[in-house]
C-alpha cells in the first residue's frame, strides 16, 4: 500500500507518520505532485494558521493538485478546514471541496474556553470511516475554529454548539480531531481509512 502525506508548513505531521508506522505502514512525506498523484491513499493533516498554510499550498500549486486527486484523501484538523470553501481565520479562501464556511468558536459562558482542547465524544457516526466504533467514543481535539453541521457531516461533536467532527464528499474524508492522538479509537479510524 502506497500511502502519502502532504508535506506543507503545518505542524504535527510527524505524529501522523508515527501513527501509520504503528499500523505497519511506511508513509511517504512529500510535496511532489507526481508522487501524491500516484499514491493509493493521501493524508492531509496539520495544525497552524489557515492563511499561512493556503499561501504555502498555492505557491506550490498543491491546492489545485489536492482538489484534483481521485484516490481517498483524509484531511485532519486544519486539513479538514482547508478543504472547505472559506475560513474566518485570516479571512482565507480555501480549497473548496466542501461548500462550508469555517467559523471561530464564540464563547457563550465564562467556562467556554477557546481553543477547545481535550477529549470529546463523537455522535451520529455515518460512515465506513467509523466502522467498529461506538456512539459516544472519545477522541482528542485542539482547535479554535469549526465547521458547522452540514449535508456532508458524518460525525458530530459538541463544544459551545454542535459542529462537524468529520465530513465526507466523494473521495474526500475529514476529521477535526486528531486520530493520531486519540488512542485505540483514533488508530481504528486511521486503519478504516487505509482499508477504504
């Protein structure tokens, strides 16, 4: 199995590399268009600022390349947000796979902290990506921005309001949480993506 990870200026990529290695997969970390197009599966992880990430992707024409990929693609954390149409973070136009606007959490009460950090439950699981998992399983989140619930939502979480914990459209799958930091549940999700 030829698995590639999109290399761009977004943190946290190496924890995804290590998660795949634990599953016996030696991924290729690359920004080479030809290698990404040849891969059986492509992961698009990251954390950081949406505007800076999109500048890097556009400068290397990776935004167009990602949009044109036909194999299964898995956007993780900022990767999910960048696959949307627009982000409030830096008023950034993104790749546009999902016709969704990425919003910043607005605290409603004193105890609402932004960023949202820590373990939270998944609900309304609707995809083979969640095969073998249960309603209410916990995964690990770190984010200040979220995608509202929409037609492509395949799992929700609740922090201040319900939002898209995970999405799916055509060959694109995403999650807002970090499966690579979510223990056995996260490992199962990554395995399910590889097995799609």
